[in-house]
C-alpha cells in the first residue's frame, strides 16, 4: 500500500527501473533516519555544480543540513537556491551471470528543494541538537553546549522534504532466461556498516569509561 | 612531501580546515580506487541540481562513470556539461567534549570537470570492463560479456581527473583547552564497510561454489 503514493513531481519520478521507486513518507523517512551522511548538490555562480558530503538530521518534514564543512556552500546557499540532497546506503553487490545484469543493492533518497539558512539562534541551536541526536543519541546531554559564538560560526540549512523520492534495490540478480544455464556463480555480496570498538582520546582520564550509547552504538538505531 | 602538491584551481581548494586538503595524485587515486560508489552532481536545464549515486572506475587520469542508473543524466550530460563527482568514505564518528568540536572522520575526493559520453563501442566495452574490474576484480573474465545491444543500452561518461582535491580527517577529537577537564568520555567510534558472507542466487546450481574473488572479497583491495 505504501508504494501506491504518487511522486510529488515529474522531476523526482524514478524513470529507470520504476518499480524501485517509492514516494511514501515512511519509506523516505526510514532511509533518512538511518543514514549519517548526505551529499548536497548546488550550483555555483559560474554554473559549476558542487557535491559536498555533510551531516544532517530529519525533523518531521524538514531536513537540517550542517553547513560547517562547506564554506563554499555558505555564500551560494544563503540566498535560498535550489539544492539536491541525496542519502545513499550501499547494501551490497549483485553478481549476475552476465556482465550487463550486474547491479548494486542500495537504498537512496533524493530531495529537491530550496535550502534556507536558519538564522534565529534558538532555532539554530535546536537544529544542531537534532543533528547531534540523529548521529549519536544522548550525546548532546553530556557535552558542553555551544556558546553563542560557536552557534554563530555554524551554518545550518533547512530543506523541506516535499519533493522527494526513494529508490531501493534488494535481493539477488535477475538474469536473462538463457543465461541461467551458464556455469557461473551468481548471488549477492552484502555490505554493512560495521561499528567498531570505540577508541578513547589519548588525553582522556582513564577513569572515564565510555557510556552505553557509545559501546552499544549501532545503525539503524532500532535494530 | 605528497601534500606539497598545490591545488589545480581555486575552485577545488579546501578552504575550511585547509590542513585536511590534499592535491597529489597518489592520495586522490587511493581514495577513488577504494570507493565503490560516487555521487554525480549536474545541473538540469531548469537550473535544478541533481545528485545521483552510481558506480565508477579510475583509468589513469580519467574517471569512468556508469550512467545506466540515471536516465535523467543521459539527456543532461550527453552535451558535455560541467559535473562534480564526489567519492566519500565515512570512517568514523569523532566525539569531543563540546558539541561544537564533534566531527567525522572521512576521506573524500571532489572532481570538477566536463563529462563526455563514450560512444565508440570498443572504447565503451573497455570502460565497462574497467568498472567491473574496479568493483569485483576477476568477475568480468567469468561472466557472459555484453552483447552489442547491451553495450548500446549502457551509458558511460568520462571525466578527466584534473581539477580535483582530496579531503581527509583522521584521529581523535581536538577540544578547546579548557574543555579537557570536563568529565565526559571523548574519542572515536570507527566505522568500516563490512563484507558479509555471499548469498547464492536461489536459482543457482548448488554444485557451483563461489569463487575465491567472492569469498575473499574485501575493500580496500590491497589490505
């Protein structure tokens, strides 16, 4: 039923392999909530596109994008220009019996919209907490909060999650009928983001042990 | 010594945290050779940017980008328009004692350039083999090769790796001096792409066992 939701626009309609497209909120939100990094695309004044990785968080139907990494974004995006935010989880390699039918398993979301800068300090602080909570739940409550000057030095953009689509490929290869007889192994090599053991900072007091939200960190959070 | 290489242009110069920037071929090539997916940014006719994940391979100082996923790219890119290709490896979360100094460990490459379509069938076939060899070495030699029609139905773009930069963050948090006394755990949570056990296709003859390049698959290849 979920996949009966129509696309919000022609521009976000999945054209190649349309069966892989999904347009319902639940599917789009689940991918956004699991990812840690997005790729933000914008076009600079000389019409050169840029694609910059950064962190983000979803707040209802808005995406907050952390702009500190990208001084280049700052000038370009303050004016409220069109962006594309893409979140991709790469779930595996798909090995078919023909070169042509090889594929990838993945879950991705593409959001088209206009990014606006969050300038109100209280709103910006709330957005930064959302980003922190998204990346590492409970961290914000333990650390030193940003000073007013630190908030000023950080840029947060808001992008509405209105014109968006998900694209998902799962499962094994789909071969041409006549290729199934070929004596070649076929299947999937799944890939997963593995969270490794935390490494304490060299200057950390050894009496301070990592909290459970660090030792039990995982994605997706609801595993 | 490697990091003494100057940037190819102002546009690819790393401005925020300039010490994280690198412009030498070896650093840029190593990141491109380890990654599996790139994000291609281009600007559509209505000035809307798009960012699309796809596979790629490096061939010397050229990047081949697989265009099959993106029918939308096809029309936009055939004419030879400016693109940005970004490859990001997300290596971990960096937990500082202040919210502001939290960071990510990552290795990324940004390439600016003009994408041109490879139209010569033999050249396109060679580029497709490069992409296959990049993603799964030795696979190409075992599977059914593309027919002439399959080659025609696939789009491969070439982007020169000339105007490019790498950006790398490694290691633990860097806190403000006065924050080191705070009684809060600080350090890194490393992330790694884990290759899981291969899953045979449901229609595979059980007598066909996975080859070593599948059972021993890993990234980076030279581990």
